[in-house]
C-alpha cells in the first residue's frame, strides 16, 4: 500500500477529547491525578533509595524490584505530565511527532514491564523450587543479562508495529482519548487499518500472553512445591515471598488483556479510558506499596531508615 505524501502532511498536531466533563470536574481530576502521580514518584523513589544503598537487599529479587520501580517512574511519566497539563488547558493538543514518541515509549516501557514480571516469576520459581542452587542459577551476571534481555526484546517487538503506524496518513486531528493510544489513533487514519489492527492484536497477544504463560507455568511449579512443604508455617513463609508479585501480576495483566488482547479495539474507547487510568496511573502507584507492605525485609529496612532520620533530627534540634 503506497501512501500519498500529501495525506501525511494533513495533520500536524492532534487534539485530545480527553474527559468530556465540566471544567470544575476537570480541575478535580487534575488534583486527584496530580496527587496520584506525586505519590507514584515518591513511592517508587523510596523503593530505589532503600534497595541500592542497603547491602542486605542486594539480591536478585530486590534487583528486579528496583528495576520495576525505575520502570514505573518512566512509564507513568510518559503519560501523566501531558495528561495533567491538558486537563488545565482549553485546547488539549499534542504535536504529531510528540504523539508518535508517546505511543512508542508507552508500548516499549509497558512491554519491558510485562517481560520483567515474567522474569520475576522465574526468579521466585528458582528460589522456592531449587533453593540450594538459587545463588548459582541467579548470579549477578545472569540477572543483569535477564534485565538487558527485557529491554532488547521489548525494543524489537514494538519497533515494527510502530514504524507501520508512524507511516500512516492521518486526516482528522481529534483523538478520543487522553493520550496517544493505538485504537483511537487508527480511527483518524485516512486508510483502511484492519490489517494493522490484526498486526497489533497479534503482537499484543504474543507479548502479553507469552509472558503470562511463563508466569503461570512458574507458579504452577511453585504452588505444587509449596503444597509439599510439611509444616504450615513453612508453607505460609514460602507463599508470602510470592504474594506481592502475584498481586502486581494480576493487576497488570488484567487491565492490559481487556485493553489490547482483542481483535477490534475501536468499539469500546470509553471503557479503554477507564482501563488506561488503571494501567498508566493506578498500577505504578500500587506496586511500591504492595511490595513494601507485604515484604518484611523492606519494612525492616524502612523502619531502620526512618529511625535514623528521626535520631538525626533530634540531634540537630
């Protein structure tokens, strides 16, 4: 399919419909989302500040957790600042290339996170099913290569669909969303996009479902191993090391499967906006609190850090 160069130049910027509500409601949305964004940054930065300086947390599980926190900061920052500024603006616009950058970074970082969650499930599998070989299998070099593999695999899997979408001609400037997502962007293209929707469905299914399958297989072995532990206390301790990850995986995969793993994404854009709020704003906020509240070691380190800060302030005063 050859694209007409004149068509490609029809749209230089897009206008978001965002949330079509009264001005006062938009201001309430702005305040709520701003607080959520600031809490997200704070929570994930706290996780990073606890893990990196603390030698006792330099283990594979916390290495992956710190990478997840870093990813959540980047992921929510791709969407939240522009969304917040548009809530206060009369005309909610984004440039053509700004839209392309946002859509690529959104799917690139999201894909990295899905693969990383699968890697974290494999880490829990090795820790519980092969505890004596854990330090050998999950060495520092292996963990680094796994994280690097997450970034490289995400870059390659998102690149081809992104190039196809960026080369499309766009005739209408209005996007029925609060950020540049694939479904509302394809709606304003000048050409038939059914093939691209199928390509997007295939790539989304490949990334989401393949990483989910690895997670399910890992937890199948984990659960069968936990059930064979003779003592109830031992079973509870083993399961508690996985509970946080299971919670995060359920939220992340649940919202994304409803949004992207279906052949036709253009028939439920209102629902997608609600699901996108969960994916882009709520999940990155919940992740650090889920891990810190359910992880005894993180809570201990946090208490020690707060105690030191308190004593330091008392010495100053």
